[in-house]
């Protein structure tokens, strides 16, 4: 399965406060909207969420409060929204790990995808193939040859079993016909230190976790999982270009409401979210991190989750990965 088509990404346009917003109803309640984020404050998802919330609040003429509820592999925040009133005042800032991956791997999960009404995809990002610069490969093809000739499986960093990086490493090994060994770390900081030291050979995480070291010549970025080259890194080829279309994938962040939220309320939030993601300020902030702003109907998010369930589901079932 592939990431969503470039057709889903609309041209950027600056939205100025106070302009008429046809098709988007104004505040329907004096109560604030809560955006529930499954991560601690200060991270990239939190920062972008606050930018989006501010823009949407201006469009809707309604207060939006960002509430951080980290912990439990995103289960705490996600479950709270699933059980919230179906009035559009509680919105989940969900993503790949908290929704499709949790649903696929956790048999006792207290929610399903059917507990949510898709509102809007906000942005997505690629995974990477980044190696220590002391290693000889300079292209994806050379990397495959190098990995096949290695006496031992090459080691790649993950954020733990069942993480997007862990699953992508399995997907990459299958596609390339090579052997890789996953090494779990508590965060990208420690794994990058070990990658620089040569303790592990590979990172498959988002390129922004290693880009400063790539530019300094200490690491080498060989490929990205976007369907097209990233504007931030136009010199880096995609896996698709290298002959691996099955490695077109990534991670995403989106807005969702509890299932049963009225369709007109969902449409109102979707319209405001699209306005935000067409803002030049937000698009540029995302592009600076090799991420893509997305705007489109709620069905676009539904399609993305279906793609994830198919693509990641095959790997999860093949490897019998189960988390408690």
C-alpha cells in the first residue's frame, strides 16, 4: 500500500484573520474545544498542534485549549477521547502508533478504530535509511550489496517492539532481501549517540532526528519513504526511485472525534483544519522538518487508516507481534 497521493495535498494559501470563511459555521457553543495530545508539551507534535489550534480558533471564532495527556503508548489520551461526549468539543490529536498500530497489536485495547470519527489529516512524514558515514555505501543499491555481504545482520535503532521504526525495519529487510536486527532505545537521543559511535549501523526514524549530523558529514542519509523527494532534502532519493515501491510509507498526525459526533460538526472542524493546513506559516514550519501539510475531507483520513491496517497488518501477523 502507498502513502496518500500528492493529489491530496492542496496548494498553500495564506489565511488572514477576519476574512469571510464561506462554508464554515461560526462558534456553535460558548464552551472551548479541547485538543487532546498523547505526548508531553514541547515536542514537535505539540508545537504544531498549538499552531493549528490557534489558526482554527480564529476561523471558528471559538476558544481551543490544547491538553497534553502523555503516557500509556498514547492509550490514556486516546481512550479519554473515545469516551468523551459526541459534541465536537473533545478532539484527539491522533497518529499512526496510537491508532492503527495499537489496534493491530494490543488485543486488550480499550478502544477500536470504529470508536472514532475521522476529522482531518494534518501532516505526514517519511522514514529514512541513515547510516554511519564510516560505512562504504553511498546509495541504496550499495547498501543492499553491503548488507548481503555482512557476516552479521546490521543493527537498526527502534523505539521498541511494535513502533513504526521497528515495523519499517522489518518491511525494509523483506523488500531488500537482507537481514537486520532491531535494537530498542528510550528515545532518539540515545540511539543517535550509538549510531554516531558505530555501535549500531542504521537509523530508520524520521530524518529530522539525524539531519544535523548528516549535514556535518558524520552520518549518511541514503533514502526516504516518501513517494516523491522531500523539498527539504531534494538530493535524497526515495526508495520508490531505487526500485522498492513497497517501502512507500510513513507516519501521520490527524484530528478525530468520538464516533457519533454529528456530521455537520465534523464538517465544521474539517473546514477549519483545512484552512490551517493551507496556511503558509504552518506549511513552512512543517517543511522545515521534512513533513508535509495535508488538507482534504475526513474520508482521506479514513483511507489512510485503512492503508495502515493493510500494510502494517501484514508484517504484524507475519511476525506475530503482540503487545500488552
